[in-house]
């Protein structure tokens, strides 16, 4: 997944009650903005992978709270 020049408001927010860490926002080719996360659930097959919120939901992982997207 290409991220250069597409990430905005990059932060390293972590929620100890979640299974992932928020990385930042990425704009897709269609213009949609999606949140990206690193899976941090110990022992999970996707641990260390960068995924979307939809992927976290499909894997039944807890999603951390994220800051609101600041429109540019």
C-alpha cells in the first residue's frame, strides 16, 4: 500500500484496551479518506500488519479511539 504524500495528521495514538494502534489517515484513489492501523494483538496472525478499520472489524479486533480528521 503506497502511503507517501497520502498520509495526513500522522500520529501514534495507542489505546491499551485495543488490538491495534492508529497510524494516520490515507486518501484513496477515489478520494475517500480511511484510517490506517497496525495490528498489535499479541499472537494474532496479522500482528504487525497495517490494515483499515474495516479489516479490524472483519478480524473481530478492538479498534482504538482516533482523533477527528482535520480537513485540509
